[in-house]
C-alpha cells in the first residue's frame, strides 16, 4: 500500500506555487477593483490546489502507461514508475481528488455566480469539467495532447488566460478587458515552466514519441522560445501597470526582474539538460513572488 510520503511526492508540491499564482492574481485584481469576496477567494485557492494535484496524479499515471517515465528520464523519479504507488491506487487517488475538486468547485461557482447569473453558473461548471478533462488528457488516455505538442497551449490557457479572469469574475461579477493583460503574464510564465521541463527531458521525450515543442524545434531554439515567453510576460505586465497607474508602489514587482534575468542567463549557458531541473522550481517560485508583489503594489496604490 502506498505511503503518505509517496502520495505527497505524487502531488508534487513544487508545482503548487504556479497553480496558485493565477488564483492570487485574480483575487488581487478583484481587490484593486474593490470587488473582493473572501469566500470565493478561499474556495478558489482550495479548488485550484486540488485540480493541480489531480493533474499531477494523471501525469504520473499517463507517462507510466506510455513508458515515458523510465530510467532515461532526467527529472525526479515518478511514483507509479518506481512502484511506490500502483496504477490501481493512482486511479483511486485520481477519483478521490477529482471528486473533491469538483465539489469545492461547485461550491465556488455557486458562491460567485448563482445570486446574479444562472447562465454564468452553468458556464463555469462547464469550464470546471473541462479543466479536469484537460488535466487528465495531458498525458493520460490514447489521444493525450501533451504528446503532440499542445501542452504549451493548454498550460497557457488553464494557468493564465482562464483562471485570472475567471476568479476575478467570480469575485466581482463583471470583467474588464484589462484583466486579460496580467492573465497573459501568468500564462507566459507558466508556459515557461513547462518549456523548461520539456527541454530537460528532450532526448527521452523524443525517444518515447512525445513530440513536445522542444522536441520539434530543438534544445537551442527552445531556449530562445523561453526567452520570448518570459519577456512577453514582463511586457504585458508593464503595459497593465502603465495603463492603470496610481502610485510608484505598483512597480514593486520589478524587484523580481533581476531573478528572472539571472535565470535566463544561466539557462542559456547550460549544456547538460539535466542541470535545467532546479530552474523549474525557481521559475514557479519567482512567478509566485512576482504575483504577490504585483498584487501588493495594487493594494497599496488604492489605499
């Protein structure tokens, strides 16, 4: 029987800061617009955490089925691959976590929409179900989109372009167009984490038939792709700040800019792909730090 330690390992805690960044950004923006709802915000954090854990379980399960998790993989050893958790146990784990995320998501959507828009309620329920389906079919199933190079697009959508405006709307009940700029930033940074993951595993993915973006364009071009998406995130964040300028405090998130640039410099100098692994966690934590400072700057500016 799988141990608690194995389940925590399968949940991959280091991925959670990235999953929470979009939620925190949506809540911070809602506060900036004087439309924060504490119940909605807490439920959004809980639901996002559960969906990310479900996604990690499904990824562990799917890659083990396809043989991508093997002795040649450069990242951390997965739990199903190593036998710490059996496929049957992981299936049960996915059902439990998936069910919990659906229940908390249902409560979240009810709290954020039912009193003012029944149409929005059913629309968000559909998006929630779609999120779980997308989380499962990233690597699991016979037609997993992660194996045909669409992982970046789905991460961009489900970590940035959907959660930020979605959580904002659930808090506020309305949705300004400008909210999509910070959403793009979180989407870009999240895609950067996946790109580093796929660049690290480029050889094993190629040999396993997993046609990620780095496999398609090569390791060197994948680094330039990484540069473009990270700088793109910073550019759209700056555009939002300049368009909604109230105070110099809104630029406090630029404290994290040197960290992003230092890591980019190191990434370009690395030749052993395994050495990229620590930069996944660094980018996830840098994104969370960026998000917290971005939101703190917004809150101070409206006091």
